[in-house]
C-alpha cells in the first residue's frame, strides 16, 4: 500500500512539473521580444509614415531620422538598394525642385506595411533633372512639372525599416519637355513581345 501511494505521489509530481515546463519556457522566451518591440496598429503605422513624409518634405532631418529604423533600406525601382539614414530620402527632388509642394493623397495600411500615394508639383531649378541617378538635360523654357508616386513602407517596432518607391518619371519628363507626345508615338515597341 505504501509503495502504490509513493508511485501515485511521484506520478502526480512529475505530471505537474511536465505541465509547468512549456508555459514557463514559452513565457520566458516571449517576454524579451515583447519588451523590445511593442505591437503597433495599422493607424499608428500610417501616422508614422505621414509624419515621416511631412518631415522629409519640410527638410526636418532630425524628425525623419527619429521615425526611421537604424540602417533603413531604400529599394530602387531599377533593382538597386541603398542602406543608410533617413536624411537622404527624396533629397534629389528637393535639390532640383526647391519650391516643390507635396500632398499625401492616400495612406493604406495592412499589418506592418503602409502604402502611400503622393503627388508633387514644382518648378525645376537648373538645366538638368536627376532621373535614375543620371542628370538629364531639360529644354529651355520648360520648368513646371507635376508627378505622382507610390511608396511602400515596411515597419518594424513602430519605425520605418524599408522603403520601396515607384515614381512616375515619364509624366515628369513629359511635363518638362524632355520627352514629347511625338516621341512616344514614334517609339518602337521594343518591350512588347510579339504574339
């Protein structure tokens, strides 16, 4: 009788220890991550992106840097990547169009991704405009331009970690007279595959 009571007591103790093991371990593993990176809502992420775009547009480098993660990554539409600081974001626009006005027309957020549809208008200063890392000559007399872009921001811990821009350079170059409607009509359809 004594032996069966000892077995029952031993089995009970081992069973309760087994039940306590995984939850304690899981809680210990989850606690540091939760403390380091609080969850953010879609609305909070949209607000961070909106404040970031406003800071960049106004030239407030300190505010832009505060909203960006260390080592923020910018993905180029041409496939390149640039890591660095937030201060250089859209710097080319501001140099070429110092009077540029920017409007955030739409912000959409899902999870940790925020999409922004943005429109700009401005007057070109100088005789060239920066397109895909190259200076492009602009005909005399053509200085006003309007263009749009979409930006996809990846958030981490409430800060912007990655940016993927898609900017309407064709519309901008049409406004500036670098490309004309006639150029578009006479262009060969090189990129269109034949059936």
